[in-house]
C-alpha cells in the first residue's frame, strides 16, 4: 500500500481528486481499514495541536523571586544572619519576601483556572468511513487517508482534499480573517501557488461548513495542518518583559547602587574614626536594609492583583499580573476586524427596490429592527415580493437567535423577518418543487414553487438570487414599483449605479428576482439554468458584517487617550476600509501586498503613521507590523480571535484574545482574554492599567521617600557622629519598612482611578518610574524627614542616644519618623492636588490603615514586652505631641511645592500629567 506523504507532501488542493486518493493509499468507497488506521495513528500521532508546555507550580512559585529587590533583600538577610547571629531581622525580611511571592503565585493560579474554564475543544467528533461503513469517531483519531463526510453546521476536523461536494461553502475567518464564506468545489482547478484563501478544493481544520455537504480525504492532521503550521509560529515569537517589570528591575538596581555608595561612605568614615570593623559591618547591613523599600514588590503585586480582580469582574482575564499595567502605557492597538470590531454576523443594511432606497436597522441575527424609506414615506407593499424571494431562495435557518447555514443567507432571512415575513410558516406553505443550488460557475441560486400569479393563473414561480451582473444578464424586465418595466439601457444604467454605490461602501451586493412558468407546460427534466432567461429583477441588497455597536465609542475613547487604533484583517481592502471609516479609524487602507513592497522595516515603521487599515494580510504580515511598531518605541497591544492572529498576539507587548469566539491557540498565545468578546472592554482595561500605574508611582514615591529618608538620616548621623552613627536599630527600621509601609502603601494601591485617566496621552514605554520631577519631590520629602528626625535626636531630653540603648531621644526620633510617613501618605496621593481637597477623603482604607499603624506604634512604645524587643521607652503626652508636630512639617513643605506647581501649570496653560 502506498504510504501517505504528509512530510514534504504535494499540494493536495492542486491534484485531481483521483490522484490524491491514490497518493494517500485509500479506497474512496470503503475508506481505511481499522488496522491501517491504527498503524497510521501510531505513525502520525493524534489529530490535535501540541499544547504549550505548562509551567510547573514549583517553577511558577520560584519565578516570583526573580526580582532585583527580592534578591538584594535575601542577600541582606543572609549577611545579617551570618555576621550578627540575630534571627529577628532575617526572619522579618523572609516574611516580606514570602508574602510577595504568595500574592503573585495565587493570583496567577486563579487567572489560569479561569482560562481553563474558558477552554473549548477545537474538534470533537467526525463522520468517517472505516472498514466500508460510516462511523462516528473522536476527531483526534483521524489520520491522513481517512475519508470523512461534512455538512452544514459541522466543524472541519482536519485538513482535507474534497472528493465530492454539493453547494459547499465554508467559513474560514478563523484562519484567513475573511468574514465571507468561501465557495468550495471538488472539481475546481486550483494553481499550486494559490494562496490559502483561494484553495477551493481544500478544507482546513477548525473551519466551519456553512452550507452544503461534501466527502473529502484527510491530507494532514494535528500540527501538520494549516492551523498547526500557524500554531508553530508561536515558538518563534517570545514575549518580553513588560514595561512595569523593566521599571521595577531598573529601580532595584538604582537603589542598590545608592545603597552601595552610602555603605562605602559609612565604612570609610567609621574606619577613619577608629570604629570596630565588625560593628561597622553590622551597621552597613542595617543601612542596606534601610535603603531598600522592602514592601515595594509586595505592594506592586497586591495592586496588580486588585486590578486583575476588577478586570475579571468586567470581562477581562489577565494571565500574568504584570501584564495589567502594560495596557496603561499602550500607544498602539492593532486589532483584527472580523469578530473583534465587527459582530461576525452578516447583516442587510440597505435595500434598493424600484429605484428607491430602503435602510435597515438592527444588527446581526436578531430580528429586531425595521425597514425604512430614506425619504420618510410609507414602505410600499411591493417590498413583500423581494422579502418573499429572500425567504424562499435560502437554506439558512434561525433557531433562537442562532444561525444554522450560510451567513449571507442568514442576513436575507433576518431581513425578511424584519419586513414582517414569517419565514418558517412561508416555507411550509410554499415548499420547493425543485432547486438550482448555488455554484461558483454560474453564481446564482434558484428555487421553484407552485404559485398563483396576479391574474389568478397557476404557475411555477422561480425565485432567484445571485451576483447583480449575473441576474442582469438573464433579465428582460425590472420591477419598477407600480408595474414591471423593460430592463432597457436606462434601467440597466441606474441598476449598475446602485450596485456600484453599495459595493463602494464595502458591502456584498446580491440581487433577487423572479420568473414565472406556466404550470401545465413546466417540465422539471429541462435544464433549469437555461430556462432562466426572462428574469424580473426585483431588488438589490447590500450586506455587511457590521461593527459592534460599542466599538465606535471605544475607538473614540482611545483617540482621546492618545492611543492609535489600527485594523489588521484578512478581508478585502474596500470592505475593511468602509468598516474602518464607519468606526472612525483614521488613515489610508492598504493591502499586505503593498506592505511587501516596503522591504525595509524601519521605513515600514515610519509609513505606518499614515496607515489605518491593512487588509489581505498573512500571519507573517501581522508579526512584521507589530515588530515595526515596537522597534520605534511603541507599546503595542494586538487583539484577535482566529488562529491566524495567534503569532502576532505572542509578539505584541500584550496580546488580547476573544474568549467566546477565539480559538484555543489564540487564547494560549494571549496575555489577556476578553470573556465578553467586547472591544470596549479593552478601553476599560486601558483605564484600569493607567490607574494601576499611577497608584504604583504614588506608593513608589511614598516608599522611596522612606528609604531615602533613612539613607539621609544614617548618612548625616555617620558624618556628625549623632547617636553613634546608628539612629535606629535594625528592628525599628523593619517596623517602619514593613508595618508602616505595608498597609498604608497597599491602601494607595486601591485608590480610585482619576476621572482624567483617559484624557492624557500614554506615557512612553521606556519612561522611568522615578522621573526627574518625581525624584525632586522624593528628595525634598526625604530631606525634610532626615532634618526633622535628626533635630528631634539632638533636641530631645535625656542622655545622648547610643547604638542598642533605649533612650527618650531615640524613641522620639523613631516615633517622629513614623509620623513623617503618616503625613507623607496624604501628600503622595496626587501630584498637584492639595491635601485639603475633598478627593483626599475618597479612599477610607488609607485612613483605616494609618490608624492601625499609629495604634501599633503606641503599643511598641507603651507596652513593656514590645519596648524591650524594639529598644524603646515610654513617652509623655507632650513628647508625643512634639513627635506629631515634627512629622507634620512634611505637609507644609509639600503644600508649598504643590501650590508652586499649580501656578506654573496655569501660566503654561497645560493639564497635569503623571510625568509633570
């Protein structure tokens, strides 16, 4: 027996059917034997796509520790344990690190569980000929050479070459991006170099049969299919670090350098003064701990987890926490058209009857909607004839709002229902006598029914629909409204003009007509196609896959937010351009062939500014576009639902898949999945991402201010010898960093998103978290903290504080530093808004967290066991008030700076932005 050659296989679609069967070594009538099928299954493997390797739970948990700050903290803890032999500091640091890891791990596990619930099998069962009989098998058991049968409503289980077909049409949008169903024919002649969308003799895995039925022989399964080939491209498209991940790593390295410099200074000064090397080393470790905001990774993870939870409730599941923030810096959204911006439900938009135009409301396969005249006059009764033709000359069926059959026919059936025709009842009353199935050769379909004409005579009435030029060639009359008129040159010119106008709007145009035959002279054995030579053209219908109702508003919001939306689709240029214009997508429409003429990627990146639509693209085109945009510094989000979108989704900064209509491959490649397939959800996600980033910036300012405040305090103390160069103990430092920075900073992470979040341009993808403007604010706050704390150390009553000894001055300095954090929490909530504004009160959790911290501070100072542990003494009420007064000075300094900033912005007449 000849073995199927799927490796280096021939172009099956270009071979005659008989030759394909012979090459695949199968008898068309009986199919493969069970023994041969089992042997081939062992050779080629199951008919399923290879799933991406799942990350183990252990690896996912360990990945949470791959952060510069975390590694520095762990190093500091180990050094402290070795040098000081104390367990308190290392244990406290380990608790923070573990807390951060658990937050990230648990949230990612929840996201993965949500995605698992969304996953659907690409193929389930298939009708196969085995051992001379038809059997129903799990599609995973198919092998090259199997003879399968498919019909309307079935999903194609594998790549196959047609052997026989009847009125076959297949929806291939998941593979090619085209909304239009493709006509297939077993005897079509196809060139070996034909592109994917033009292979009329081939069926492709995971596409949907919308009409007709066929017998085909399987030519490829699993990863050898066209779907598998595209899935394989994902292996070459590796996702990079998100902007937030890069920024956190940069911040960690920056703080490490600063800590290192200060530690060296402390060492040198200590050695010059003759201090013990061991004591200096312990001081250096404490200072390293002070210079690093231990709570930053935990609060980042917490804020992202809160954001992902909100997004999940609003229809977006994020697979990685850090990906949420990426949307906040998105500057380009490259979106598929079919099923993403559009409903993927063909809809009749306009009807031309007797020279008059009629518009149609309603979208998709819902029958709610009306037919209206463009001049406001009543809809004429003559419209009924066109609607009856659409209802009877169609095979599509509506079942509870769902379509079974060809999408274009579905649009015509819905149009008939909107016009008041009960299609099911009409079909029962007027059953078909005969039919001429649609065929690509003659481009029309006709059905024959018993009828009574306007004169009361029994006739056989033919209803016909097809391409406008085809019906015009067979017509001799035209329904002119009140009467039927000759289809002369003048009528032909108006007809062609209406057809061109509808087509120019990106619509698919079909014509419907009728022809009567005397009942007593009708011979069903005659060639029915040749009989149609005196057609009465009744109407033209313009059909389109309409935009989602909410997509236009979402695109407008993106435009206001400085985000460029670009349509990338496999559909025709004219159709895509018309939809883009309706949605408000700016720029010219070009094709993938036009892109091929631009060989230089840098030139492509420059040219893309003028392009809003790229049509007739391949998966390779999409990847090239995303790379060109990223190369010039854009942060790119790519949306899609088809297999052909998956490689580009993986290549983009953030890939967004459709949860309902999206294929399994697409959802696997994406970093975010929209459970409602709603483009508007992306806008909500962008807003969420911007709010998350702003909150991250705010608590970063808060925590880095604390860290720098410690550094300056220690540095000045070392230079002046105050408190022996050690103002705080290691545990006091950790109390501030962990207890004070933790809950209040997390409360900043849940601050409500500002009303102006979507009125600002996206920040540059490479922008640092600590811009010069933000850094100046941090340095000012740190300087105020250090000056106030050292002033309390110097002026407080009692003996001079010494390292490791509990004194009033040391305790007051510690309490003052905590109060500095309490008041600084109010300052960092907004860059320009006063602390005394009403909006300061819109986050009650911040005040609750602060109150808890103040209570903990009081316990540390006033309770005897905690005093011994943290090396403090109890304070009088006057001393407590002095600490509060000293800490509040940071509000005065911040309010003065904010007032100056607001005045400067008013003079420049510009709005505040996060980078201001």
